[in-house]
């Protein structure tokens, strides 16, 4: 069970070099570098406010970094025009902490929304894709409901289905199990792994949930004071000599 | 004593300077937002379905409120104007006077203010809530241009729907006026409206109609600007809705004042 084996082929599609980001005087990211291998799941751990979410928002340029490079599919994102960036973003899935479901739209419309610019798809093909994605997360029976009628776990699963509908090559998860009970959290973690294996995506997962980290991670990187303090597999870090790192696992 | 007065003056001066700076910063951001709107407006593809949906929400769903307001507006204006006109023996001028007042000024301004309250606050709160719950970010990362989808459609819908709502409100207000006239008199429907139409000229109708497009645009752009740039979590949602109403209402009066000045240059 889990994704604990370390992936060694670094033929990845995301590379971050010396990334820096500050908000006024507060340095959040200070010289961050990482490389995501194809099919690899990286879990990023760190205290609240350590810049984990800022890091993944920089990757999709929701936040612009002050310095450094983000190379996505061999292109530096700071060199892209807004149209090129939008095309690039379709290859990346982003699951927000809140799910970020469109509450004025039904479940079906939420899933159809990312497909709106795919002019080559007929309505029948769109319906099939929507139903397939919902079936993958076990939510086919709520297709005509509104997001407000769903539970927290269902909303997360729906968010995941909406993100996966564009078949992204890279997935970014911002605390996917926050606010859920341990059983639902475990279900979501397993679902992340299943979906990742099915579509052969690479993922970066921000989480505080060690059970989620254990299930989903190939590699864990620990963010401290704007830098990656250490990295390794779950088993390696669990036995770390650094008390601060070990405290995450206790 | 004098030291404390001097420090009070310094503080007041600093506050004044900071308020002025804030005002100009806000103005420049609003201008930038408006220019962004025009840039996105002419980019294809146009989000037609969302535009129709917003037009329905802004237009059709405001009809009852605007209708009731219009009716009361016409009725009250007629009842209030009658005693003065009676004093001057000009009671027969009542339909014409009320119609000109309603169509040139009161109808457009009151309807725009009602819409600033209902539509402007609605847009401000909706967009702010979308911002807080990361829905706008979610659109952006899925490769959809949120500005085009959310802002362009709503601003265009208010710009086109407010003039139609004003026409509707004016029509209902004239009917209200007809009822008002008949509370203390006996004027037939045909006579009332023939007097109204006879006295209304193109110069009454055209400038009044044109300015309503600007009212609609102002309400839409302010609502979207306040909502789209909201922050501070749920507190920001309330603030955005509130400031959307305040600024949109203020802008309606400013536009009206400018429209009157411009019209007076051409119409004698």
C-alpha cells in the first residue's frame, strides 16, 4: 500500500530553481529548488505560514515569484504570454484547500466548466467525460445536486474530479484532507493515489496530515524558514535525528 | 498645551495626506480595471451564455422592485405637484410636468439608485465571496480567463439592462401618475397620455436615455471592481457589497450632473 518507493528517473516536467518570494519585509520563500520526476508524488511538510501554499501558487503563477525560475514542460513560466500561460495551466491540476467549487453551478456544470474551451468535444463526449470523472470519485449519484448540498468529503472528491477532468500531467494539492475526519481523510488519500496511478500524473501535495503523507508520498520535503530543511522518504524522515523533523511524525 | 495642539495638527495633516493618496491610488486602480475591461471586451470568444444569464438576473429579476418604485414615484410626484399647480391655475399641466420630470431626471436617477443598491451590492458580494473561497483562482488555474467570464459579462449586462429597466420604470411611473391625477379629478387614459406625448420632445427623451447606459456601466464596473479586489476574508465580502453601493450611487449623481451640463450645451 502507498507510494513509498523512491523514484530515481528525473525525467520530470517541473523544475524550480532558486525561488524567492517575500511579502513586504517577510521572506516566505528563500532559495527554494526542487525537481519533480514523472509519476512522482512529493509531499511538502512545514509549519502553518511557512510558505507551502505560496510555493504551489507560484508554480501556476497565481502568485508571482520575486526571483528564481519555474520551468514547466521545458518553458520558463515568466516568459509566457497570458494565452500561453492559460494553455500551460490546462496541463496542471490544482486542488484548493476549500475545494473552490463554483456554488452557483450544479455538480455537472462544475465539471463541465474546465472543458468549455475544448471546442473539439461534442456535448455527448463532454457528458461521458463528466460521468467518468464522477464515477472515478464515486459521486455519480449527485450529478444534478448543488455543491451546498454535499458534505465536506464529497466536496473534496468533487474538487478532485473537476481537477482531473482535463487529464493534467501535474497535480498540485493544497491540504487535500484538511477539515475531514480520519476515515474520510484516508479515503481521500487513497483516492489521490488511485487517480495518480490511473493517469500517471506527478504530484506535489501540501499537507499536515501524516497519514496522507504516508499513503501518497514517494518523497517528503520539509520546509523551514523559507528553505527545504531536509528531504527523504517517509520511513527515512520518521527516524530522522532532527527532533523538529521527527515532531511531525509523533 | 501648544505642543499637543501642534502634534494634533501634524496628525490631521498626515491623515489628510494619506486620505488624498488613498483616493488617487483607488482612482488609478479603478481606471486600470476599466481599461482591462475594454481590452477583454473585444477579445474572442465572447461568453454569450453567461451574458444572457446575467442579463436575466440583472434585468428580469429587478423588474418587480423597479416596477413598484416607479409606480410610487409617479403617484407621489403627481400628488405633491398638484397643490402648487392648482395655486397657479395650471392643473391641466400636471400630466406634462410630471412626465417631463420623470423621464428627464427622476426616473433614470431613482431607478439607477435602486439598481446600485440591488444589483451593485449583489455583484460586489458575489464576486468578493468567489474571491474569498478561491473560486476565481480556480477558474484561472483551469485556463479560463476569469475577468472575461465574470467581469465583462456582468458589466455588459448592467450597461444594457439598466436602460431597459429605466424605460420600464418610466412607463409604470406614468401609469402611477395617471392614477394620481384621477385621485382628485377625472381624466381619461387617452387624454392623459396624449397630453404626455404631446409635451415630450426628442430632447427630453434622447439625453435621458443615453445617460442610463453610463449609469449601468458605472454600477457594473464599481460592483465588479469592489468584489474582484476584495480581501480580508468574510469581513471583506460585507465591505465590498457596502462600498459598491456607496460608490456606485455617488457615481450615478456625478454622471447625472455631467450629463445635465453636457445636455445644456446642446439643448436650449
